[in-house]
C-alpha cells in the first residue's frame, strides 16, 4: 500500500528538523507541495533548501496550486470547510503521481498538529476511498521557536497556557489563563488587550531574517505594527506569532 508521511519541518530553519524527520526524508519517493504563488515562492524555496541539506537519495517533486480561501466570508467555519475541500481535491490529484508501494510526503511548517489542515485533508481523501497509510513525524512549532528566540518559558509556574488565534483573541481574553500564545493574527488583536500585558512577538522565526520584539503592549504595539507591515511589504508574505503574559 502507498504510504504518506506528514513531516513537521519546524519554523523555517533546516536545523529544526529532528533526527526522526531526517531519517524519514530519506525514505520518500515523492514530495508534494502546494504552491501559493510567486509572492510566496520563498516558502517553496525554503522547502527545497531543507531537502538539499538533508536528502541524498533521488526523489520526485510534485507541485499543485493551493486554492484561494474566501477571507471575507461571514461564515468563517463554512469558508474554511470549503477551502479544505478544494485543497483535498488538489491533493487527490497530486497523489495520483504516487505509485503502488511508494512513499509520499507533505512537509508541514512547525508541527502537523497545530493549526494545519494536512491531516484533516488526508482523512477526507481516505473517507472518499483513496487507499494509503499515514505516518506523522512531529516538528518544532513556531510557539517553541518563539519562546526560544525570546529565551522565556511558555508558562508561568503552576499556570496553564492557551494557544488560540487572533480572531478568537479579538473576541476577548480567554478565561482562567494568564498566558496566551496567539497565531494567525493579521489584524493586530493584541492592540485590544490591557496595555500592561507583556508581549513576546516574532516573525520569520528560525530564519536568517528573524524579527523579535518584546515589552509592554502599551509600549511596543505601534512598533510591532510598523515592523510587521514593513517586513510584509518587503517580502510579500509574513508568518508571525506571539505570546501574551499577564503578571
């Protein structure tokens, strides 16, 4: 039976790969990539550099165009479901390139368990009748890369942490937690929290052009907005995350 590996590749640094991930890469016949267009070609190039650094055996590289998501939809969940189905259609076509008894792989930023659709898409394809087995290789998350960059722990002593999205943070601070790790925030939701809250913000984590900013939200919010907008305009894309901490 065909096998699919879902490999966490960290936040962008080739050194983020675990020994397990490097060993898994050496077994792959076909690497599948969803191309997000010329603006985000650097993301594809980073995957190529990871393979160049760690893979010595021959392999095939198959690309498909990542469908656009309706970011203006009023029903967010329905829009994400539609986007995932469209992605699954593309991935089904990609898998036609995988022969019987071959191993294919999707390289996932960070870890496949955290705000990534690959596993859900593969579940969808199996439900449609596509036959393959799946193995998951964990990776370094952007949250781990963020706390390492700032040299801080993710939690305070004896306290819980919540990982959420900017969209959820904009609706209010989560209950019963003082530490909130926020991902997928394009609208600066941290500007709405208590200005005395401490923020640890980072973009392009683990990459050569990594950016880190920390301080009281009231002191550094404007700086983060300025730095983020400049970097996104210069590169055409940005991946960032941050940790909010109340004393």
